[in-house]
C-alpha cells in the first residue's frame, strides 16, 4: 500500500510504499526544499485499516478463464467436458468467476463448435420424425433432394447460421441490458454468456423433447450468467429479456386494432356488428 506524503512548505508530494517507512517515524525531509516536517496523523493507516484492506483483497473474487480456455493444459476433451458440465449444472459459479477482458475468439470457437453440433442433433431427430411419419411435410423434400445432399448443405450452412445468430442475438441482448442499466462489464461479457450457453444445445440429443428442454435451460443459464458476469440483479436481467416481448405485443396490438376497425366498417359486416353498439 502506498502513502502520499506532502510537504507543507513547498507542496511537493510523493507516494512511498508503507513498508519502506520506518516504524515510529514522525518527521520527514522534503527532497525538494530540504525542510523538515512532521507527518500528519491521517497520512499513515492504522493497523486495523491495513488488516481490513488485506482482508478485502483476499475476499475479492478473482476472475479467470473457463476450462475450455485452459484446454492446452488440461486437454481438449477435458476442457470441453468441464465447460459443458459447469454451464449445465453450475452456471452461477462459472460466470461468477469468468473473466470478460480476454477477447472474443475463445468463446466464439466454443459457441460455434457446440452450437453447430447441437443443431445437427436437432436435425437428426427431425429426420427421424419424418421417417416415422410423425411430420408430414418432410418426405417430399427428402425424395426431391436426398438425405445426403441435405446433410451436406446443413453441414455448411449451420455454422454460418450459428455464427451470425451469436453476434446478432448478443448485440440485441446487450442493447436491452444497456436500457435497464445492467450491462456493467461491456459487450464481451454478454457475448461470452451467449457463446458458452450454447452448451445447452447438446440436450437436443434427448429424443423428441430435447429441443424444448435445451431452449428453456439456455434461457435459465443466460439469466444466471448475465447476472453474475455483469454483477447486477436478476430483476434487471429478466426485464431486459421481457423488453422485446412487450415491444412485439405492442406492435401486434397497434396493427390489429386498425384491422379490426376496418373489418367492422365493412358494409357486409357492419349490419351484424354495428360500431355504434360496440
């Protein structure tokens, strides 16, 4: 801890490490004017204050990388597995200690990899439903193009779709967080939560209902993750998620009301539903 000592004669000041000041020292010599002066009692911290500062530094949470970002040390598969496990089971601990000033490359790579694999799982079960006849609109598509061609197209298009959606969704979500004053740690913090939450897409391996389960759990993970990484409240994060829903509802109402009025003004309809009686 540094102590700033100011000369009362010439105003010269300098910060000196506390440990370099001799114990019990009460006078100092100004290196600029050569005058001697006494320390002010408030310039040196008390032992209690020093202990309190050390305790607060020890209690302050240290942020660091995710297991995925440490894969060069712990191994690729171990890094992937531990990251997925923490996202699914303990997102509060993961995002509560995750750093947000290390660049977008690592979270983007994880989001692309896991998000693309999860999307392919969803496609697999759709093909199964088409094959079993549960979905009726698919067979003609499969007969026209063939499963192999569709698979190759999806293999190319899915990563592109995931890449675009990661940035677009993160940008919109961060905008809503700014509106509610919950974006305390910048866009990269929001982007990291969105990218790592792609791990929930792997729940799509569950037959039939996997897509619904992964979507709902991803929402839960993002709410928890944004609260922890931005160091804000759940209320602000939830309101940020509700903003687009409210806006869509207002737009729908604004469009439907004029359409209903025009419909009721139609002569063929007005005789059954006269506006003056509504």
